[in-house]
C-alpha cells in the first residue's frame, strides 16, 4: 500500500506520537487549565492556532532564518501568534479568558510548540509542516479534552457545565484541585503503558507464530 | 514588612509554582533524577528569576506603559538574553560550574516558571522590592519541589515497583501526593 506522506504526518500526532501521552511535552498548560472541559477546549483552540500559524510561517521562511539565531526567531514568531490569540480570546470570550488568566501568554513557553518548530517545521516544506502541526495540535486538544472531562466529571459531577448526576452525587473535590491533575495524568499514562505492553506482547506472539509456521 | 513576608511565604509554600500552578513541569519531571543536579538547576533558576523580576519591573515601568501589547514579546526576549548572558558569565568566571550545569542552563529559557513569574508579578502590580521578594520565594519554592521529588525518586529507584508504572506515570503520581501535602499549607496565613 502506498502511503500518503501528508496524511501520515497528520495522523501520527493524534495517536502514535501523541505529544502529551507519548512524548510528555507541553505539560504545564496541560495540567493547569484542565479543571473543566470548557477551559480545556479554549486552551486547546488557542494552542492549535498558535502551533499551526507558527509552523506555517517558520516553514515558509526556513531558508531565510539564519541557523545561529533560529531559536530566537521561532520564539518571536510564536510570541506574535500568542499575542493575537490572547487579544482574540479577550474580545470573544472574556469569561473564559479571565479564568485561563496568565496561562494564555504562557503558551509561548510551551515546549511542544518550540519543539515542533525545531524538529519539523524548520526542515520540511510548508505543506508537510502544516499537516504535522495540525496533527500534533489535534493530539494536544484531544489530550486536554480527555483530561478536562475526566476531572470535571469526577470533581464536579458535570461536563461542559451540565450536571450529569442527580442531587446525591458527592463531588470528588480533589480532582479539580491541583493534585487531581497530577493523579489523573499519571493514571492515563499508566493506561497508555499498559496498552503499549499489550500491543508489544501481541506483536511478539504474531512473530512467534510466523516463525513456527515457516 | 508583613506584606513582604506574606508574599515570600505565599510564593514559597502556599502557591508553590510547581505544585499548585503547574509551572516549570518540564525540568521538574525531566531533571529530577538526582539530588545534586536538581539543587544546582534550582539555584540557577532562582538567579534567573531574580534578574527577570528586575528586568520585568524596569520594562513595565518605563517602556511597556506605552505599548502593552508588546509585553509578551519583550519579556521572552529579555529572558532569552538574560539566560544567554548568564551562560557567558558563568563560562568566563567558573568553567567548572559551567561544565557541571551543561545543557540545563540554556534550557531555562523555555522554563515557563520564569515567564510565569514575570506575568504574575505584572498582573498583581508588584513594585520593585515586592517583585524581588516574590522572585526569591518562587525560586526557592521551585528548588524545594525539585529537590523533594528528586529525593523521592532516588529512593524509589531502589524499591521494587511494577514495571508498568515505572517512569513518568509514577513521577506524576508522586508529584500528586506531594501537591496534596502542599495543600496543607493553604491555611497557614489568613488572607484577611
């Protein structure tokens, strides 16, 4: 089967190389804003915009940026997009902006974004770079959303602010407090490890079966 | 004086940067495998924080009042150049220390705790001395969290844990428990 390179780049970020669960990048915003699903979505959208925008610019100008000062150039490009995202969110959804607070400007220091520029966008043509950015950003949004939903359901008994359980639900408050973020992500990573080890076992079995056949 | 003490203890324990604001998690999870390196990195970060607090105050007072939308770009450029400058300074003054710090020194640039410090101090409208006390508290708090996790990790290396949970998953759960312990400090001061 012939593989479509841009589709490959798009898909790898969502599952196989998921930036949060597999590469463990961009943890700070990941844990800080996922105390409710709506915050997680707003943060995810802002990061998506910044990542795709800066990947596009960096990849377009990759031959013009001198090697020695590339990191500074990337950071300035990223900071510009973050400023745009910051002011856009402030104008569109002031409530969410207030709740996210300082964490929107902090997208600049998200190592996932700088990492993608350095590892991918500065080396590949624009089309592939944008595809890679969309994939990685979707993976990030997915991770934010899953963590945010788990924490909101357990800690508040609600999802996107809609109560899921009846009056008798006793909220598990620790989940929306800081320790809950660490614990939830720890358990999710544990699940990923388990999944990977199962997969490795399965692949080994298949290989063994093939060996015995031949 | 009371005010300064409150800012210091708040940044150090009650609102510890790593364990309650989730800032600077990358070095927190990445570097905390030995006590010595984490203490060194903590000290270097504290120093960068102090310099950043001074620079942020200068920028805010004299330049950014005219162009607030340039704040983020200015801060990040200042932090990047401070780190670069400190790197050169240490290399010149003490090559041994420079070699010991290795890659961690340039990586301080992407530590969100530093940028977070500058932004929080601006948002709260801290003055010059308040900013310095805040940076000191935050830096020592960062070092404290780093050293605590490093100590726990060194212990857990020797114990028999299931293979599945080894690595980041276990570190996160340890950090969660540490964070719970730090929540106990919340009642230390009454805010009224």
